[in-house]
């Protein structure tokens, strides 16, 4: 299928679209149907599935919408905490505890209004019907800052049950390289907020013990690869210099000492793209695609995509299908160009790929060809 045909389908077939998958520029025989399930989101952010098949989708303004059998039920959860919904702030990611069947914990990342401004917070709660109960903030990024941008924040669990989440730098460039604050970091905590004793900076004078990695700008996508026990994250650069990073214990990812981007006004941010002691990105994008939520395809339903990262692109309005060679970058393909600003991509428990967009606010499902 050529690009002109694909573009025409995107315009004139609102319910079902056909896309062709290519690899290294060569046409592939596989085809997938893209179904629009919902069209009335404003600023959707995160997705999670309950064991009973219901899907929860967060709206940045502070709502959690309930879907069932790929349809909006008309229901919203009750008792969502008050969020700081200015600028880029609001209700962000949502994830279930990996042992949800036994403990019933659900986690959200949100920008919390606090004295002195707002901060990235992680809350856990349980559901009784539609009501949030046993709500507790298990982490709040400090110090509190007035800025209304760069909150992060994604949540993942590893196979041992540790919780990782990202916190944006909130415009505090010099502090990103310092360990006495929580901004521009990826953190690792227990599921109740306690700090593991084997975190890399535990016991270091002045350092915050929850820090797992530092030198990040605004990581808005993160996924755990259980087969290889590793975490991938994407973060927004300035003007250019978005990054895909392999997240490894205690490492420094450079911001703002190193970057492949420049300041928004065109001036030089830094003369260094690489530096001793800084871990280089596995992939960087110039110009910026605006990488956000991402998933790792493990489902047998998508044999041509298995092992690929699907990265939502806000600025360039597509899904980037990143093919890896082990822990290195291989090739890349743009999917669903101009369908919307892709905020998140996720794989459901039954192995289907879903994505949410803003401008327009869509929920879509990618179905393998029968």
C-alpha cells in the first residue's frame, strides 16, 4: 500500500483503517486493521486493565474513565484526588500492582497541588465499586516548585515487584545533576513507598535514596522488558535531542551537560553531545518527535512486531515502531502518521495493542488481519 492510499484511508475511513507494515523500507505482507473505539477524549494520559476486563483511562483534568468490551461505559471513578491541572500538570499515568489479584492496589502518578506550587506524586488506592478507597501518597517529589511543566511521569514494575517512576526536571537544570533533589530522575521504591537498601545512592550524604538514575529532562515514557530484565525510557529533549535510553542502576544520562538539542530560541545549550561518565542514548531524534507513552510488543498476535518498541509521538503525530538489535537501536518505521498526538501505547492482557491520542482525542485498537 503506498503512502497516498494510506493517507486517504486515514481521512475517509473513520472506523476502520488498513496499514501496511514495512521493515527497512521493504514492503511486508502483514496488514493490520485500526479501529477507533472512542473519539471524545480531551487530554488522555494513561491506560490500565482490571482482571474483569474493564479498562481505565486517565484524563489529565482529573478523571478516570471506565471502558468495557472496547466501549465507554459512561462511568467514571469517584474519589480521584485533586490534581494541579495547569500547564502540563494533571492526572497522569495509571498502573496495577503486578500482584493485583491478591492485594488490589492501583497506582497513579499525578501533579499534586502543594504549598509552594505543585509536585509529581505517586498515590496508591483500592477500588470498591467505582470508589477510590485507602488512598495514600507514597511519594512526593521534593523540593516543591511553582513551575507548571515537566512532571514526568510514568510507572512500571519489575519482576521482583519494585516500582519505578519518572520525575521531570521542572526547569531546574543545574539540580538535575545533583542528588539532593528528586527532579530529572527515575526513582525506585517498594510498592508502599519505602526505599530499598540496595538503591545506588542510599547512604550517600545528602543524596535522596529513592534515586535510581539521574540526568533526565522530562521522561514521559517507560516500559519494563521482563524477558531481559531491563527498563527502556524515552524523554523529551529541548529543540531536538529527544532520547531513547536503556535505564541502568546509578547511571547519569547527561542533562543538561550533554544534549543533541539546542535551546528553543536557537542558542547553544551545550557544546557536548557526549561526555565521560555520561551514558549515551540508544537512539536520539533530531528534530524532536515528542516521545511519550510506549510499550514493548510481546504478543504473538503481532509476529512482525514482536520485540519492537512502539513509541507514541506527540509533536510528529505518529507511532514510532523501533526495532532493536538486542540492547541497541536497529531501524524505525512511522505508523499512523497524522492520526493525532499519540500520548500512550499499551498492550492489553489479551495481547492487543491500544493507543490514545489528543487532538483529536481517540482510543484506537490495532487488530491483526484475520
